[in-house]
């Protein structure tokens, strides 16, 4: 079978990506990139009436400049609506990124991350629209979704009103590496935090009068690891991962004030992940139990124990779309039409897809060349980026 050729303006697509990579926009600060995307969409022919924002920024508890951005394209042929999604925010290591072309890649100057996660997705979606309109390619009704605060816990996708998705039958989320390695499932996650209250005392003169919050935390974490609930977790009843990501003090300061004072307060924040929500919750409970046990064991000379305040909650749900689902079949057909070899994979990371599926839209995540994300070694493979653009066009135009 001869692969179909997509009329892609590669130079324009690469120029667009370079511009987007240079725009600041950490989680909650997406206004500038949203405005750039909206301006580009209008420049390539999307009327202002087809561009809209929702109000998720009023629902998110953290300061957020803008809501999710949407663009709606009326269909030029019949067919169910297709949703294309991506997120606009980047992680803090990408602040001040100075993207440059280096051979077949776009890289940073080596001092920051690049922001390919997920400015590649933003550029792919705008390039998709440019290609459709410029070449008058027939397509069903399409909605584009550019979310906020993905990197801070999928908050923009979580807060969506499903009515804003306009009854889309399937979604293709651009947020991965290799274009035809389709992410059809991902773990769910819980977050937890613990406030450990001890008692200060002079660590050299009378340490027995103190209650060490540091010791409580250390004993609890050691127990969790010993019982098989820390890091990569594989148990008869399920599998997943867990981690303590923050071990600190009050107001983002260090735990403790001086080496000669028994630490009276420690703050812990962590996460658990699993394909099985019940197993993730059980993993969270293992931390709760270990902390309570450690608090009871660490006392002062009078027998007064430490005290722990613990809370845990689900952060995002897991999902797993079967290979014979219409969205997966459509994705496979599109990739094969371009001469690609599609595969399906399950991710151990959270995606906007976790919430889009929960909102009722089967969502497949595809790649566009982002590599070594969240590091100063991040780069975008330009050949894969172009293939991601072509695949998006094929997904939009291939008849069911």
C-alpha cells in the first residue's frame, strides 16, 4: 500500500514551533501563549467567533491567568465531531528557554529546559488547522482544546464542563514522543500530605525533653519501604509506584531551624500511582499507618508522643481503552495510511486524557517528537514533529 502524502508546510510548522517555545508560560501563567495561539488561528482563517475560553481558572484554587482555550471548525463533510487536545503550560525548568535549531533537532541553550512538553502539541494543532484550511481538505466538525495547568496536576482538564467538548466522539491528545506510539491507557494517582508535630528542646543539653518530628518521618518512611510500599510497588494484590517528593518545614522552609534544636515540625508531601484506584488508595493508607505508628513510638521523657495530621485524596483517575475501540481503530488506520507502524502503550504518567476519558470522550495520546522532557537536555526531533503534524491531519480527514 502506497503511503498517502500530506500537503504539509514543514518550514511554517517549524517556525511556529520555534516561536511557541520562546514564549514564557509555566502552570497558571498561560495567557501569553494562549493569546499567541488565538492570534495565529485567526491569521490562518479561523473567525474570532470560532475561538472561545472557558472559566476553569475561576474553579482552580491556585492563581491561574486564563481558562482553557478552544477553537471550533465546522465540518465540511458529515461525521462525528473529533476533539484534538494539548496543554499550554511548561514546567519551571523551562523558564527563560532560548530555543535554537541544531541539525535535525530544536534544543535549548543548555541552561534551561526547552518546553517541547508541550509546545509541540500547541504547534501541531495550529498546523493542523492551517493545513486543513489552506488545502481545503474535507473534514468533520472539529474542536481544538488547549488546556491550562496540566503540569500542576491536570487541573485544567479536570475542571472542564463536558458540554464545552460539544459531544465529541473521540479525542486525539498530542503529548508524547513517537507519533504512532499511541497511549491508550494510563495510571491514576493519589496525593497525600502529612504534618508531623513534635516538640523542640535543646539537642545538646536536654534532647530527651524533645520529640523529633524528623525521627518520626524517618521511621515511617523506612517502614513503608520495608513493607514494600515505597518506590516501585509490586505486591500480590496489585502494582504501582509511590514517592515522598517534599520533606520540609513551615512555609517552604527547611525542616528545623538549627542543629542544636530537636525538630518540632516536618511536612511531607507524596503520591501513589496505580492502574487500580483501590490499590493506590491502599498504598496511601500504608503511609498513614506507618506515620501514626511512628508518631506513637517517638516520645519525650514524660511519654508524650508526636502528633500527625494526615490527608490523602485521589488526584486523577486511571483509564484503559481497548484496542478494538473506535478511537484506537481510527488512530491505527490513520498511522498505517501514512506508512507508519502503530503500537499501543500504557503510561505510568498522568495525562489530560485521564480526565477527558472521565468526561466521556475516548482519548488517544500521540507524540510529536518531544524527548527528555523536564530536563535541560530536552529536545524536539523535527522529523518526528513533522510526522506528528501529518498524523493529526490524517486523523482529521480519514473517513470512518
